[in-house]
């Protein structure tokens, strides 16, 4: 049985082509991926395109991936992190 703590996160580190890294909340990361999924709908990997609905595609990406190659020379990567106080 997997440890449920493995799926808890406080934030995401976002890396994009030619941009400094950003720290995003889970809601902000979801919104960012929504924009990307809509903008690059035709360039998404086949497994993602087979899923119906933008929100379902975004959730699938968050659950199964940490990187998308968008178009030649452009990428987006994200990593879930837990912040300690």
C-alpha cells in the first residue's frame, strides 16, 4: 500500500522555456496547465488528447507527468513540493 503522504503537496515548482522558476499553489498550477492544454490542444501527446475535457486532461497530467514538450524548443516542467514551516 502506498503512503498517502506521497500524494500531499503544498506547491509546485514550475519551469518554462526562457523563464525563471516559479513557485505556484496547486490551484495556480492547475490554472496554468489549463491554459497550456487549451493553447496547445493539437500538440498534446496522444494519451492526453484521448481524454475528454480540459479539466480531466489537466488532472491526468498532474497525476501522471511532470513535463510537456510543447513545440520544438519549448517545454514546461512541474514538480510537486512540500513546504515545511
